[in-house]
């Protein structure tokens, strides 16, 4: 063969190989980065021409489906207001949020781990097939949480303390996702903030529900035992200020168990200063404060809990005088927490001191029925050792049996919990955190209600009971 022809052939072969490498690089390796550029309007239009995978509840029922209209696919919501802030929206006009945003590559069939079919779709420029995303949300538990909140402003989180699976995440006020496009401007301007996911983004003073953490730190470090005796005169004076009890009650001589049972502020203020700032902060970190819970959502949708100055998160090493430490140990001062974080505090006690990594996505299912992603339980934090978690569990049972949390009791089932009533101006932030059953926990909850005249025991505890009952009545949980 003529040498010139051979050289020409080899050159063309090299150029063709380079072209194929470049095509693969652009359409496969660089596809995600190019597609996700904010200015890439074509991506949004292109995705709207592809039927998105469904978002399913844990039982397989459809939360978000699709229908085609005017050449574009639009979301349908067979279950109506089912965790709308968390599930999120996918809109040509307003973009995406929630699970719709974080799982977009799977829902649109673009994820690289969807198999050979997905790669061929890219290379051949075919419309991909979206995968279904099955969540851990349990319809009966989610609906019980939403119904319990009613017209009140607040949030409820329910999760499995043994696996970390989130079974319910309710935030009110909420919105009808089917009407989002038409009402987005109105919803985004409302003072009640229905687009805000209060369960994951709301930051509130935890009040006495935080005493579970303080008590756990005291038990673990040997500062106190359940039987350690304190004396309450109604006032604990420290560093030029004072800590008082709710309603100015005076309890006299009390043990640590009794202090948790009846929520004695002065005892926990003293306990905070016996722990000192460094150990109190260290145990906050062990329980997950100053760390964003790793849910499968955009980072902006999951807030970090900790100490705040206005809206700025203070570093763990920020200075605190003894009065600040005392009030922080009571769950006030500058301590703010999300309902998710406080549910994880309860879950730590329920699960022998271990906090499992919370998760919302149970599995991803391809259009052909294959499972390409299945979530497995993973330990996130080691908050307490098992022995002290058992002690704290028993103390929390007393809260529900005879203390401030009796409204959370369930007939025939041992419940462990803690109430909280944080004062915010002229109103209260009411809390209840707990789990059931106390002996074999299947559900941990956190309930918070904003701007209420009532206490955590009166306002939040009954709601927690309803959600825990709904979970315990289910045969199959994540």
C-alpha cells in the first residue's frame, strides 16, 4: 500500500479516535457540570420534555407523578399536601427544590450509575428514562403528623432510631404543590412562610427538651447519677444573674431524675456549671450540633444547630460566662436547634447512645425495575455509651409516667420523653421529644409549636402521642 495513503489513513484514524474521546468526555464525563450551569436554560427545557421518574412513599404509593401537556411533562400529586416542602417542586419557571433537586439526575435518567442504558441514551442523544425514587416517608405516619399539626404553626419529625430512616417530616403552614406555579409569588411573600421546611430549616430555642442532652453529658462524665441530690430554692444565682423555674415554682430537695421529670431549671443550671462550658459544648457536638445532618437534600434545606448570635452560627469555642452556661444547659441562652436535630437527640437515647445517619431515600429503581441504589444504616455519631443511655431512657420514662409529659402516654406501651417550653417574648415555643416503645424503640419524634400560650406538656406532647401511635400501628417501617 502507498505510504502516503497509510499515513493519511492513520492520521484520520487518530483524528476519529480523538473525536470520539471528546464526544464521550463532553456528553458523559462533563455532562453533569455543563448541564448544571445556572445559565443553562436549555437544560430545564430539555428535562421538561422527558418524563421524570416518580417519587414514591415507602409503601410504593405515588407522591409525585407526571402527565404531558403542550409537549412538556408536568408533575401530578396524587396524595396532595404530602410533605411538599421536603419533596419539593420541579418547575420550568421556578426551578427545583427538595428531593426534586437533589435527586434530579436519577429522576431524569442522567445519573452515571443507572447502567448501560443511560450511557447509550447520552451517546445516541436519545431521551433518557427517568428512575423512580422511593422515600422512607410512611403515608400513615406522615398523614398523622400533618393532621396533628392542624392549623398551628410548627413541625414534626419522626424517624426510626435504629436505622435513621425518616418516616415523617411535617411543616405547617404548607401549600398545595399542584398550585405552586400559579401561586409561587404569593406564597414566597407570606409572613407565615409556607415554603419554609420548619422541620429541617426552622431554628428554635429547644427549652427543656435540651435537658436530655445536659443530663446525658452529666451521666457520661460522672458529674451526676440519676440519684444525685440537689436543692432548689426557686432561684439559682450565678455571675450577676439568675436562673428561675417555669412559673416561679419551688421544688426543694430533688434528685437528677426528679429534676428531669418535673423540669427543674435551677438544677440543670447548676449542672451546666458543674459540667463547665467545654464539656457542655463537647456533648452538644457529640449529639450532632455544629454538624449538618447528612440528608439527601440541598445543603441550604438542612440547617445546622448550635449557638447563634442573631442569624450567625457561633463557633463551638465562642466564650460563655457561667450565667450563659447555666441557661444553655436549660436549653435557652443562644442555643437554637431544628426539630430534626432534637429528634436525633431522642433517637440517641433510644438507640443505646448511637445516632444513626438520618436518610430520606430508601432506594432508586430504574425504568426496567432494577435497584441501583439502596440505603443502608450507618452510624453518624456516638453520643453516649449504652449504660448511660439506658439510665437516661429510664429517667425519660418517668417524665411521661408521672412528670410533665403525661399527655404523651400510650395505653399499654412504655413511652420515654421530655417536654420543653421556651419563652419567646409574650409567647412560648412548645416542645416534646421522645420515643416508643421505651423497651424496643421503633419511632423517635420531635414536635414543636410556635407562638403558643401553652406548654410543651399540654400542646406538643399529645401530638407526639398521635404520631408515635400511628408508627407503632404499622406492620412495615423502613
